[in-house]
């Protein structure tokens, strides 16, 4: 898989026009969901001649619509509006639009060119970069898809002012994860303040650093055969928290679940790899302040452990596999941890977060 072109700019219109000029497609389509159709598209049409002249395809918003029916509707519109193998699709939206639009483009006529313009922080820092495209199949998340990098990703903070603070904080958790995987100075910088307190240009600088951390990891292992597993940090436990919250019918934003998952996995890192205690405490204090609202008790431990075991990465083994840290930037993949140690880590997590 070729490496991905990433452009970091708040002059999004000029960037799109320049890149599309270089690609020189025979026609251009823009995919939006109903929310980016009203919050983002008019601004982008005013900024970019390409977008103003493109055929717009609008899909429903939300992960429940990231499925094969919506994909088929996109393929159908492309066909009806005269798309060819030399057409270009520009995906303008959050992770739902970039995952599904990328999948639709990667498969339409065996693959047309596409560009991602992420409009959520989660999309910018994670979903739009790295080549994982796909859709859900029933309750199975991201079950159908292909690895295919966008021809270009244009990362900006221009459209974040219409996101809720919950959405911003959720995306920021993935930035915290990237910092933990990479270097202490990024980590210190991020936990200094709340994401809402950065101005657009400062946040763009932090975002650039964060996305490049993911890009380096993906470039070294594009199809997740080894090192890319480090990006699972916080997610083995995080996914279990997310599923538990869903079972309780009080869904948790993905990044909130990841933030709590990171705390538990840093506790495990301390218990098994001597991750520094002071950093664990600093991080847990930040999560406690910024990501309130989730509770679990010892009654939930068996269910949480069962959920982790059912995670596809751990299906057949008795123990559970984790990505852990010896220190910030010192990653150990495939750490196998037993149940008692995990329960112990849950106890400590609850103490640290005051729950
Ligand atoms: N491919 C990957 O590597 C990868 C990684 C992480 C997550 N994902 C996927 O990403 C999706 C989650 O991404 P998300 O959180 O961006 O979800 P999303 O695309 O559903 O966006 C969240 C909400 O914000 C709205 N929205 C988007 N931009 C907006 C803007 N600028 N102003 C106002 N509203 C806006 C959307 O319409 C939606 O209602 C999931 O489907 C997940 O599986 C993929
Ligand atoms: Zn995540």
C-alpha cells in the first residue's frame, strides 16, 4: 500500500482546488451526511470552485447508517450521475462518511480516486488516515471493508466550531493515546488544558503532530501484522466499557471509553512493566476531570472480562492480549494478562477516578 499524502491547512478550499487540479479527474463528486450537508458544505462551496461545481451525494448521519445499503445507494448515485473509472470522490464528514465513502470509492468500478476531508476531531486524528475503510454488517462493526489509502487527506480545524464539546473531547482521547505511544513532551502539552481551550491554529499544529504519529505506525505496518497493534492502546478495555455502556442503554462516546480504557491499561502497565506512577496519576487526574460520567462496580468485572475475551483479537485464548507501555513512547505489544491482574487493575482504576 502506498504512503498517504497528508495536507495540514486551514486554507481548505485552496488545498482542494490545487490537489484536484493535479489529479485532473473527469468529474468530481462530494459525499456528505445530512449534518455536514448543512454545517460544512455551504462553507466549502464558498471556498472551493471544485466543490461548488461538484455533484453532491448526501447520506444519512450516524454509525447505524454506515452499512451496505447506504454504500449501494452511493454506488447507484455515482452511476446515475455519470461517474467513470477516472472520477474523483471527496468525502466530507466524520468517520462515518470517510469510512463508507472510502469503501464505496475503493470498490466502485474496482476503485476510483478519493480524497478525505475530515470534519470531526475523531475523523481527523484517526478515522480518515491509515487506509482502513469499511462498513458495519448488522451488529458487527466494520465487518466488511478493504485496506485502501485515500489519495490525499486534508486535515484542518476549520469545521470543528460546530461540534459539541463532547465530540471534541472524544476525538482528543485518540490524541492522548498517540502522545502516550510516542513522546513525553506531546503528552505534557496535551494534558495541560482542555481541547476547547486551544485556538484553531494551535490545535491544527497539535493535530499535525498527532496524525503523523499514527501515519508513522501505519506506514511501518499498513495491514496490522505487528506494530500497528500499538494503536490498540486503551482499546481492549475501552471497547469493553463502550459495550457495557451500550448494554445499559446509556451509550458512551467512543473516546470517553478509550480515555477510561487508557487509565486501566496504564494501571496494568504500571503493575506489569513498571510504567511510572507519577505519569499514571497525572493522566488519571486529567481523565477524571475531563471525561466524567461513567461508573462501574465489582459486579461488572465478570461481564467486562467476558466482553474483552469476545473481542476478536482474543477469541480463543484464556488470557487477554494487551498493548501496554513501559514508559511514554516505550510500547510493548502482545502482553498477555490474567484475570486476577485485570480485576486488580479495575479496583485501582476506580480508586484513581473516584468511582
Ligand atoms: N477507519 C478507521 O481507522 C477508524 C478509526 C476510528 C473510528 N472509525 C470510525 O469512525 C466513526 C466515528 O467517527 P466520528 O466520531 O467522526 O462519527 P460521525 O461521522 O458519525 O460524526 C459524528 C457526528 O457529527 C456530525 N458532524 C460531522 N462533522 C460535523 C461538523 N463539522 N459540525 C457538526 N456536526 C458534524 C456527523 O454528522 C455525526 O452526526 C465510526 O464509524 C468508527 O467506526 C474509523
Ligand atoms: Zn479509537
